[in-house]
């Protein structure tokens, strides 16, 4: 796993500028557009200033996108076009170690980047609770699950174009039915159970509670949901990669 | 024994459900310190054999042992001791030559303190010291190939698997790589090299195994194989198609093997041509006399047509 990280670090030194730019600017634009665009209409949502509500919600969407996309595309490209994993598996490295290396790298990188919206929100008057220091823990955990989901998805799709189905059919609903831009209480009743099986919803809740005050029992449940999600995705990602790489 | 395969079978299931054996009862031994050339036409099962040795492909039947480790059970230990140079170029394009080697030094668990020395040594073997800081995608085809070899050597393995090391390269680059492989062999490393270039095997291999349809059909040193299957001398007869058929008929009736070599017919074991046969063969057409080579053996054993 350290070897996999070694490569990622070497690669990261090349693309950190563009990658950091995208990861920080994109949520900031969302934040400004929704926070101020809607904020001027809405004012307060679920007891929070709308700009604060969105500022915390955008943390979760940033976590989703900066983990699931590298999980899907990087692993797909490295496996099918670059054949990188064939070389790695000829060394004393097993499939689960490749998956652990890739997923943990993405999770840490994504988890750290996803905290950027909090910093931006601070500049716009967010006054967080001390719990805010726990946010990176929740984002890394969520990112690990979604990175593994992406890796698994990359082993399921027949071609790189098929990711469109996953992006539109799976990720877009996840992203909207999570209480990021509006609270799920605003959704019809039938949509509530869907939100509860959405890992992103649990991430949104945790981040918001970390910033505005924990609800210990509920938050334990949210952490549990994210752990179960990551564990299930780990199992599927390792199995999928093994099927694709070892014949 | 560095490599031992016994009665190994590997089947793939086709899209329409039919089962194809890529490796079909393969038995092969590679003694320590030997450079063994695995020869065979495309599709003979050479690459599958290589993947079986690293447990990237799992055999359906048979026994595999690499450097004393049972495969696939102890594949990880075996992989730590061997280097693999793949047929497809899978360098990290965006990393420099040095970084590519550093990554694999880590993957091969070279102790941290020894990484630098190991990388320098590998760069030197591959004559890439001067290009250490060039990105892989800026290197020429030949340099990339040498870097691939260096990557397989960065942990000083006892055994190296080379899968078609010079396929698609310029003659100069091939000669360069041959020098590199000969150097490896001289340093006592065991080498298993698959190739369909006969010349490559003749130059580099101590011993050859000819594969066809997933099994080994002949083994021996290049000289032994030539002596056993093609004899000493070859006569190549030119002529009209009718004349070629006639030469074939005459030679075969005398018990001599023949093969078509493009526009000519080669009569193998020409040293056994009797004076009377020589008379009937000689009718003024152009005849080229040459030494028998491994290509003659190859075609004799794997057939004239490629399927």
C-alpha cells in the first residue's frame, strides 16, 4: 500500500495545482450562487441562515464528486488503457492492497479538499461550533465509501461511456436527495426513506451537526451508516477488481 | 529448479460458452541460472504461461512451482524474488524514469535506505542514467523498453520473466536489448524469455522449449533441436510451381523433410542427399545451400500454415 501511495504522491506533485483549483473553486461557486442567489429569496432554512445551510451541504457534495470520479475514471483508465495494475500485480502486491491504496489515497485527498467550503463560509460569517474539527473525519469516511463505490462501478461497466448511466442515474439523485441545497423535509414523503439509505445524506447531517452542534445518538447512527456503506463497497470493489484482474 | 510446471491446464470460456485451453497439459522445467527461450507462434500459450507464473492467471489443473514456492498459494513470496518485463508497455507516462523505478522499488519492498542505490543500479544496467529525470512519455521507444526491463530488475531478482522483449522494435534497439539480456544471463540470473523471433532465441537462449497449442512439443539447446529436427544442411530450390512440387515429391520419396520457404522449397537434412537424388534434383535451377536453423525446426514442428 505504501508503494501505491508513493506513486500517487509522485503523480500528485504534477497535477496538484489544477486539481486543487477545481476542488476549491467549484464548491465556492456553488456556495456563492446558491448561498446568495437563493439566500436572498429564502433567508433561513431549517433554523439556519441559508448561506450557512448551503455552506455545510456543499461539503458533502464536494466529498462525493472528488471521491467517486477518481474512483471510477482513474481506476478504469489505469486498468484498461494503461495496464498499470498488471504491472503492480506482478510485484508482491495483491488485489486488495491495490484497492486499499487507491481508495485510501482518494479518501484522504477528497476528505481534505472537501473542507474548503467551510473555510469559504467562515469568510461569509459562519460561526461554527468546536465540533467543526471533526468534519475531516466524516468527509474522509464518506469519501472512502464513494471512492470504493467508484472502483466497484469501474469493474462493472462494459465501457468508459457507460459511466454516464451511473452519473445520471445514481449520482445525480444521490446528490439532490441528501439535504444539501434544501432540507429533505421539503421532499414528498415517499422520498424520505430514499434519503435515509443515501450515504450522502448521513454525511450532510454529520457535517451540519459538527458545525452547529452534535446530536450524539443520531450522529452515532449516521457514522454507523457510513461505516456500513464503506464496508459493503470495500467488499464489492475488491471482488470486482479481482474478477477483472485475475483470470 | 527455478521454474517447474507439471501438466498445467488453463481454460478460458469463450463468449458463446465454448471452453478453449490456452495452456493444455504444459510441462516445463527451467533450471537455475539458465536462459530458456519459450518459442511458439502467436496463440501458442506463451503469454498465458507467463501470467500463470505470477498467479495473475490461475491454472485449472496441474502444479506450478517458482523458486521453491507453490503457485498460487505462495505467489507473493515468489513474486518478491522475480522480475517481470511485460509485453505491453505499462510505464507511468507522467512520471520520470527515476520515479517509475522508485515506485516499483517500493512495491518490491526494497528497504527504504536501499532504494536510491537500487534505482541507480537499474538505471545503469539499462543505460538510462543520463535520462533519469526525463518523463517516460518523452523517451524513445527503445528507451521505454529498456526502462521496462530496468523496472523488472530494480529489486535484483533471481529470476526474470521477459514476455516478447523485442517485439516491434527497430533492429538497432533489438540488438541493444539483446546485449542487456546477455548481460543478465552472464550475471547468473535465471531468465525465461518468450519470443516468436527465432533469431532471438538462437542468440540468447541456452535452451529452448517449443510451444504449440498450449503444450511443449520439443526442448533442447538450439543446436540439439536443429540437429534432431532439421539436420545439418539445407538446400533451397527455386523454380516454377510445378518444379517445386516435383522437388518436394523427390525429396519426400527419399525420406527427406521439406518445407516451403516463400518462392522456394527447402530440402532439410540435405547432407543425406544421395548422389542419385542429387542428380535428379539438379536440373539447372538455382539452388542455395545453407546451414539448417531454428526456423526450419520451428516450421517442421508447428506446421507450415498458421491457424
